[in-house]
C-alpha cells in the first residue's frame, strides 16, 4: 500500500485531472483507479478542489465581450458569403448620421427581436479602425481603453456617457470621443434602444 500512497503523492493525479498527463500516464491512472478505490477517491478530491479554486478566483467577463465575439463571427461569415469589404468614414465631430446611410439602410442591419442588452453589427474592420452599428439598452459596465479611441455618433435614442465624474448627454446627431485611459460607462436614457455608430481608432 506504500507504493500507492507514493503514487498518489507523486503529482501524476493532478496532471491527469488537468489534462496534461501523457497518454501512457493517463492509461496507467485509469487502470490503477479501477483497482484501487483510494486513487479513485483522490481523483475526485482533486477535481473538486480545482473546481472550487476556479470558482473562487473566477473573473466575470465584461458585458461587451460576448456581443463583440458574435459580431466578429457574423462579419467573417458575411465576408465569406461574398459581402464586399467596406471602409466606413472616420468618425469626427463634424460627422453626420447620413454619412453612414449605406450601412444603416441595409435590410440586414436591424435589431433582432431577441437581442440582448448590447447588440453589435460590424460594418468595417481594419488594423486602424473598427466600425460598428450598436444597439444599447440599460447600463454598460465600466471600461478603460489604453490603445484606442472610442468614438460615438448617436443615430436613434439617447444616452449618457459617464467619464469619471462628468456626464455627457447625447442625443441623435451627437458625437463624443472617450479620452484614453478614462474609465467610462454608457447609460441609456431613452425608452427605446440607443442606436449608435461606434468606432474604435488605434491610438
């Protein structure tokens, strides 16, 4: 039984649970677990401990991560299906909503009935800039951008962009650029979703 105790203490069971044991090591662990209940029990204990550690140290992803991932997948599929690459105009304080009519008037650029609090449709993506039509409801979490400027042009609805202690009230036609390194959040103030052209420009 001493050999089994030494085997349990060798660290190989942790490697097995983590999925980094070699195929030969994994086969040996599985064979010994059938023959020795103490090994099977130790495997269960290790699994429970790792799960508890992962839950205790879990970090909830930002609310924007999922919609941006889905939007990227959607954009790639559209390009693969033949959509031509387009480069929307750079957002500036003099930009007009009509500057983006080519994309805003497309029948596929709509808010689905089952959309979540943030819905994104990419309309352009280059190394220099990413441009999207975004629908927002409610309040977004705080964000900070260190390597890109985030610019907003409000299309429909209204919102407040809160940067530190400052509140910027935006309505259709409003432009706002979030300063670098500034913690900010968006709070929708209209009864309907706030529809924006959002652009992130490399700093």
